[in-house]
C-alpha cells in the first residue's frame, strides 16, 4: 500500500509505477532530503508539534539511514515513487509508527522544492570552483605569453596583431561574467520554501525561519503558491550553464583550428588527444570537439525545462518532475567539461614563432600605417584610401608593407617618409596600443594584476 493510498481501492499497476516513479534519477538527492527532514523534525519538536523524544528518535533514524545509503546498504523501491517516500518508508521500517509523524506539516511539493534548492546551491559552488581553476590557468598562460605576438581576426580573416595573452584574457572576461551570473543566481536560490505545504501552508504552528537558519538559507519564500511551483532558479542556473558551455565551445573551436596543420599555432598534449583507427598519423582534438558537441546537449536541457514550465497553472503539477533529469544532466556535463578543458589548456604547447610569422602576413599592420598618416595630418578617410591602394600594390607585387621601399610608398602618396617603418613593426603595432583593455604589454600587465586580485577575493559564499 502506498503511503498516500487511503482513498484508493486498488494498487497502481506496475506500468504506472514505472512511468510515475522518479527514484531512478532523484535518488541522488538523498542527502539533501535527509538534511531537510532532520531540520523539519527538529523544528516540529521545538514547536511542540511532536514531542522532543519523538523528534530525537526520528533524527537518529534519519542519520542512520543516511549512513546506510552512503554505504550502499539500502535498495530503493520503485513502488515508493521518489526519494522522499523511500526515505520515509525506510524510517518507518526502522523506528515504527513514530516515523509516520515526520511528514506532519509538509508536502512532497515543498519538500522537493527544498531538496532541489539545496542541490543547486551546492552545484553552483562546485561549478564556481571549477571556473576558478580555469581562471588560474588562463592567467598563467597570459603571464607566459605577454610578448607572444599572434594575428587577431575578424570574420576569421587576419585583422590586427595582438598577443596570445590578450586573446586568452578575453576568455577570462567571459568566464568572469559566468561566475558573476552564478553568484547572482545563488541569491535567488538561497531562499527556503519548506512550510509552504502542498500549496497553502498548514494550520500547524511551524517556524519556517528557524528551519531556514538550520539549513543555512538567507530567508524564506513569501508566497506558498509560488514556493512549490517555482522553477525559475533551475532555469536561471541552466541558462548560466548554457552560457558557460557557449564560451567553452567558442574556445574549443579556436583550439581545434589552432592545432590544425593549416594554423599550427599550438600542439595539444598526448594525454588530451586521440588517434585514428585507420590513419596512423592522426592526432585529433577530440576533447575540444566533445566540449563543442556537448554544448548543444546543455542548450537542449534548458529549452526542455522552459517548454515544460511554459503552460503550467498554479500550483504544483507533475510535469515539474521533468526538471530534474535535465538539470542533473547539465550539471554533470559541466562538471566533466570544465576540468578536462582546463587540463587540456594547461598542458598545450604554444608555437610562438609560427604565431609571430602568421601575424606578419595578411597586412595586419595596415591600420597602423593609416594611423601614421593621420598623425601626420592626413584625414582618416584619405589615409584609409591611401593604405588600401598601398595594400593592393603590395599584393600585386607579392610584398609586405615592411618590404616596400620608401620610393614605392611615395609613389602612392608623397606624405610618407622613413619614420613610417618604425610604426608598422609587429611590436609597435601591439605595444603602441596602450589604451586600457588593449593588447600592449603595459595594458596586459595591468589586467593580469587586476585579475589576480579578483581570483584572491571572489568566490561564492560557503
């Protein structure tokens, strides 16, 4: 007989049990469910809703069940549907009728809302710590490559010379925003829903604030209908994770390009590469490709939950059971992707000379040549046209701007003199860009200092 089966004359079919049950995936919430139940029982005893002795017996039984689950000594029952009913069934079997008093003043609706918030709180902290490690690797790469000149791109066409430090620090900013989103999301997750009941609280004299303090929440939810039917915090967290995967995927795409023979900017360590079953020469960037591929999976989970929630009336509906598999899968995907991506980055080898030579092709210093004209009193639009003609001439004659003679410059415009050459070296193109946020050595050193301070002083509250 189900714990809720009093008004039923027949047992549910095996087909219904299998379709309705969530224990095969929500069992991972067992520790949160038991922590919440211990806090609830403690409050029931404090409020005199059950006796102190009964509360202590329940708490003792729950702690024993927690250890038994950790040690693999219990078998979850599909007919008990979910982790909440399984734990309650274990408790009743262990301590008898007193265990039946645990559920006084609560519903599975507010119970699961509590469990999932506790889970998300922990996972936000965990993923933030993984991003912190990734941030440290990015700063380390930047420090080692302040002077590593490479081409910067727009439209995947060479644009202007930058440094590898400048490039990887762009990703530092992306992952920094990701961490800020996690921190902000945490504030809305950290509100305690237990005590909302099924939808309209209860007539028992519950002390919800006391429970929230026991469970380390910042406060309590203020509307019981919203408390049990809200999954905004899951959607927000999954949205933040989708953005993280998008950033990882963009970086992965560049890693894949950079380690190709066409670029040859980097070499991936053997530990984070794979081979071909037929082509013995191959060294494939499968880790980066998998990160890129799994991004669609995380996007799909977000869209699935948004679609599930879009038409639900207040308050709780069974559709909401579908939140967990999508959420758990996204968390598991990020928890695998970030660490291996971090290790892949930390171990790659940079081909600095190849990057430098590549930056020297494609007229990446053309803008600086135009800027030289502007600084010599030529209006920018005229300078733009002059350099365009100069580039066309260079292409036709298979030369770079540095290889042109001063006579060839003057044939295009008599504004040029010998000082133009010192302004169009790759080093000058990079290091003369001293504007905050730019690629110059001076700017990058300043940003690295700022980022190190950020890493020392920013983490999700523990």
